[in-house]
C-alpha cells in the first residue's frame, strides 16, 4: 500500500549544514523525499544518502515501492556526475522492475532518466522517442510529476529546434500543474520549480526578448527551490543576461554571488563546470589573468573526465582570453585546433562560431583574404548546422508518430485453447438467447447505429486535432447554440452553413442544441471572420435573436473536451459583455 505525501521536507532541513545526519533520522520515505529535493542542488549529499539506503536495503530489504523509488533517484543522481551510460543501464533495469512489481506508474520516470542520459550523449532520436513515450504514459497513468518532467524535457528540445512558441506552451502548462503535481498520491521524482522558470528565461533569451528573459531569471534566482548548485547556475545566467544588456555593475554583482556559491562545490566535475562559466564572465569584465587560470583548470578537469565537447568550448573561451592578452599566435593555434576537432565531431554550430571568431580577427588585421577564407568555412558550417537542425525536426516528428502508433496499437490477445465442453455450453446458451435477441432486435440496432455514428464523429474530430498538433499548425473550433431555432429548420440550416465553409472545414452535431465547426489552419482572426458569416446565415431564420457562438483555439495539450470548455467560456464572456453594454440603456 502507498500513502499520500502531505508535506515536503522543510527548507530548514534542506539548507542544513548537517543534512545527512538529520535526514538519516527520518523514515525511509521521508529520506527519499529529501533526496528528490536536493539531487540537483547538492548532488554529493544526495549520493551519500542513496549509498546509505542501498547498503541498508542489502541488509534489510526495503518495501518494493521504496526500493523502486531509490533506484529511480539513483538513476537521476548518476546524471549529475556524468555517468550517462550507467544511468541508461539502471533506467532499463528500473523499468523492468516496475513491470515486475506491478508499479507501471513508475515507468515514465525511468524513461525520462534514460532520455536525459541519451540527450547528454548526443543520441537525439533515442532521447526524443523516450521523451514522447514517457509523456504518453504519464498522461495515461495521470502521473502529474512525470508530465511536468516530460514537458520540461520537450520544451528544451523545442528551444534547440527554434520552436519557441511550442516550448513556452509546454512550460506554461507544466507550471500550471506543478503545485498539484507536488501533492500527488505517490511521489516518484519531480524537477525543481526553478528549472521551469529558468527554461522560460532561456526561451525568451533565445528569442531575443532580453527584458522577459531577465524577469524570469530573477524569479528563478529568488525561488525557494534554488539553492546549492542551482544558486550558482542561476547567478551565472543573470550575469550573462546582464552582459547582453551591457550592465557591468549587475554583471559584477552576480559574478560575486556565483563565485561564492562555486566555492561551496564539493564535486570535482561541478567545479570544472563552474570554472568554465566563471572564466567567460571574468573575460567580459576584463580580469584576463583570472579568466585564463579558470579556463585552464576547467580544461584539465574535463580532459580527465573525457568530455571532448566541453573541452573544445572552453578552449574557445581561452582563445578569446589570449586575444585580449595580445597572445595572438596562441589564440590562433587554439582556434585552428578546435575547428579541426569540431569538424571531426560534426558540431556544426560550434564550427560556425569558431570560424566567425577567427574570420573577424583577420578582418581587424586587414588580412581580408584569410578573413574571406574562414567566412566561407563559416557559411558552409552554417549550412550543415541547418541541415542537422532540419534532421532533428524530422526525428522529433518521427518520435511523436512512433509514440502515437504504439498508443493506438491494441495489446495482443493471448491465444487460448477452448475446451470442448465450454464450447458446447456456450452454444446452448447462445441458442436459448436467440428468442430474446430477436424480440429486442429493433431498438438495440438503432441504438448501436447511433453509438457507432457518435464514435465515428468523435474519432474524426480527434484525428483533426491530432493532425494539427503533429503538423504544428493552427486550428480553431466554433460552438454554435441553435436552441432558439425551430427543429424543423435545422435540416435546412446545416447545408447553408456548410456552403459558407472551406473544403477542409468540418461541421458536426454536438447535441440537440449545439453545432461544432472545426477550422484547420485557422487562427482566431480567421475564425472571427467565419463567425460573421455564420451569424448572417442564422439571421436568415431568426434575425431578431443574437446568436451566441463560442470560439476556442487549439493548444498543444488541449483535448476536445478542453476546447469545448474554452468555447463555452468564450460564449459566457460574450453574453456578459452584451449585458454590460445594454445595462446603461435599461437604466
């Protein structure tokens, strides 16, 4: 049996200097809650607690559900230390255990851990397929924590693919359900709220909306879930955003905050990441010697951890430092080295930037032939980066199609040998039932026909919504109230309405009082034009009555029921607006 978690660990405990000793005084499930809350902030402490519980599990086995959650938290903790292949192995094992223990609700979380590991390894297709499948299962099992995690992961994918509107929509929905997700019946794993806010800031930054990016970055920094490593990371984000704003005073302010937090790092790998980020900020403020020292330290550590892409990018920062120190030969040597490396690793976006840096240097030295040569290489890299981006778009689409096809494939029915006696018994029952079936045949046949029509109509509507989501195009829905019209007029009204619509638009009878029109490739502005035409048609029968037509625009996570609710709310708002505009005349 599981019990609802009514309270999250206190902030005092999470920020305690003696968090390990204090946490180990708690129950197993409370310890697991603490690990969830500190995994991304104090990964080393989380690892110590995980190791302790695993040793305890060997001596005295935990309940299946606790053991399963411990495996899950261990998987996410491995990601913090760069153990991506080990995380994939553990995630697969955890999902298998979830099936064995009959806790299928845990499966999407293990998929998310595996997807995050593949993302760090650059396995884009596997990452996207796992993310889509995890989101599908999370919705199926109503696991809101898993929905939040998957939406965050998908928003990051969409940001990298420059699908900014879709990314923001996913994050908005994740934030809407976050508080509810925290109080779900069985806790498994949920990212800190500050991750969602930080990603919103990142999306706005990528779109060039620096003001909004700064606003959400500041919200993130102040959130209660931001402490430990996150405090450092988000201080760096604020420093970098203020660099774009050219606000040096704010850059220095957040640089000081970030350095204070980075000095608290106990993980060598986290320290390497911190030094790399700090080096770029020190370069901006003119502390070239400090920037050089930090970059060299980071390169040494990431070389030790065999992270070639990170090493390559930090060398880019170091090359800029060398240029600032007038060490041009060292800078050029380093840039040529990482250009060759980026070419081998097919990191075309990095390659584009590296060629731009060296091309700009030669242009400033009036060596225009060399500048032109690297500019040509830059454009070639940009072309390949675009091709890679388009391929990533295709892989994302393929991942969604795969997840949807798996969702629509019914499970295989087990083949069984039917005993002869059972067959005879069934036949006798069938023969005895013939008279009753014949007697009731007419009405059920009619009901079955109606039900089949309704199911077919609903299927068509769902298909139209799914196609719009997959194709990332706009879709609007209209809800028309016809209760004021005579029933005898409806067969004449519907053909007239269809004549006003485009070929791809579809009209459905929602119930006796309402019609629904689905408008693919139609924005709210286009839908408003259709409403005007519909009002003219309905006015031919009842010109004295104002028709109430509700409108709703499809968002990525909307179902048909959600669209209907939106349209009803839109209808009510119109009625209220009409009443307000009429009230002065009445007085």
